[in-house]
C-alpha cells in the first residue's frame, strides 16, 4: 500500500449485512491502513498479524473474503491458503511483492481467487474486492441453465444445479471458481469453452489465471493430471470436459 494514507471523511454506521473482511498481514502499519480505508468504504474489517491469529478469528467469526499477505514469518500465506481451502470456498485475495511471480502462481494453485501486487493504490484494492464479491454473489444467485441435471465422466458425477461433484459417494470439495468453470464445461457437453469465457467477469482473471485454476481442478478429477482424460486442452480454443455417453 502506498505510503500516503487516503483522506477519510466521516461515514455512516456500517450496515448489518456489510461484507466482513479478514485482513491477514504481519505489517501492523499496512493492517491499520487497509482496515481504516476499507471501513471507510463500508466494509466490516477484522485483522490478524499471523496465520495462527487468523485461525483463531475463523473459529468464531464468518468472513465474506480474506485479504492475505504471502510473505509472513512462520506459516506463509501460501501455506495458510492451502489449509483454508481444504474446507472453505470463501474467496481469497492475495497480496504479493511485485517481483514475486512464482508466489502469485502458487497462490492461484492453492485456490486464491485473485492477487494484488504491493505497493498498491487503496482504490484498486477496493475495486478488486468489489469485483470478487460481485462475482461470488452472482454465481450463488444465478439460476443454472442446464440441458441435463447432472453429468458423468469416469468415476465422477457432477450435479449442475447443486454444483456438487462426487466420486462415488464421496463429495469432492470445490472452490467457487472451480464450480463456476465446471458448470460451464459440463453445459458445453464436450465442446470447447474458451479461456475468456472460463475467466468470467473481471479483467484480473487472465489466461494464465485460468490455466492455473484448470490445473488445480485436474488434480481433483484426473488420475494423471499431466495426461488428462476428462478435462482436456482444446488447442487454440480453450478446454473441454469429456463426458460419458
């Protein structure tokens, strides 16, 4: 975050249904600046200075989005995100150093929804948050237009209406982004779906981001993710999901 803190004007009390954000960063100054700015934008904000403190917050509070710094002493943001994604699809916005490309890719691989490079403008942070929350709400509320209620591929079945992936009787946990992409692919019934379509709304979801998220999804449904049988690359066209007939 840039050194100059944004000027703040008095704001009305926060609405009861205001989105609740968890900011996890070991830099106290950055935590304070982010918290103050986002509170002024109408969000409820809780902060944590380390992964252990964030876990404690999660035990007692529900959050709509997590803002997570990659570089923290002890448990890193990448490690925390991987743990968190085991049983939650709450969106994650990761903060990375501008030069740490590998950290951004690793963050997406473990399930982060977006990333923002430091230093950043507070306005850009606010826009990224609003975009993620808008996409999440739209996917939760939009009716699923499906030619069939469920599809099968290999040992897996996917219910398009519920967004539920099963391997036999076992439910395979999906992030919101993975569920969104799998619905698009299943609805296409084996026809290619472009990277642009899979990215959905939001310019931050570029082709590299889609590729990383597809690879993450492959690890959940493929015996050999490097030689996929179900979720295949359609060269020059995007990706296709090969369904059982």
